[in-house]
């Protein structure tokens, strides 16, 4: 189980209370599990825009919770996401965590290291939980590979940030049938992607 110190730290509790107060009655518009994820993302980013930017497919949260409880590997695009989830993974289900950018030493011609690493990770862990908070090229490559594979990821968290190919990558993900939690638009980033996965870990451990 998750440490009570981790979940009930006074500053976290106070921060959540402030977030709840500022959101007010709108909170009731969200299913409790979705709101738990949204609130943790707002806590990580101090950005209330995420009330409208997070998009959940129908089975995303259930699929993620089941996968985490079963110890299924978690593949991140970059090291920062891996570091952002490692502590809570270690206190809950001890899922293996693999950072795609660390899984490859040299990029394939015309591809980024993260993209190349992501494709290699998919060959090794096709049914993993994928958490992408930085590299849109990695998300695009993953989605394209998923379309031609018989094996599918359990969940994709798509939260790359920036301007080049970011919105395109998210549109491609939205058009797949994979369970997914998606940050719409240009926003996202490693702290946001980590917050989504950490919220799922807490839901799975509760």
C-alpha cells in the first residue's frame, strides 16, 4: 500500500483543499476517479486549464489500474518521467520502469533517439503502460506501430508538450482505439505525465 505520509502530507492536503475550493461546484461534473487525476495534475502544474484539457477514453482508468496492480511494465519516453514516478511505483506495485531514450544508444537514420527507443520498447513490451510527457515523435511512432500490431498497449498517456508535432501526435492518438488519457492542445510535459501516472497508482492502491 502507498505510505500515508506520501498521500497525506499536510502541504499536499492543504494544496488539494485550495484546488477544491477554487474549482467549487464544477468538481461534481467529473467522475471521482477522473477528478482525482485532474486534481493531481493541477497540483503538479498550478494550471487550472487542465480541467478542460484532460481527455479520458471510456476504459482508460480501469485499464490503467488493472495493469498497475498486475505489475505490467511502464515505458516512459524520457528519463524525467521515469524519475517522476519511480518513488510511488516503488511504494506500490514495483512495476518495471523503462525509459525509451535510455533503451537505445544511437538513433535510426531520420529518427530521434526517443522515437527509436520507443519503437524498440514496443517490440519488447507491447502490452505495457506507455507514459509520454516530452517527445511527440515517440508518441507518433508508437501509435503508428500499434496500428499494425496484433498486440496493443494496456494504456497510453499522451502528454507531450511544445509546438512541433505536438498537437498532431495527440490527434493521432485520439484516433486510435487504445485506452488513453490525453492532454489536448500544446500543454503537457514530464511533470504532467508523471502526475497522471502517480494518480493512477494511488487509485490502484486505494
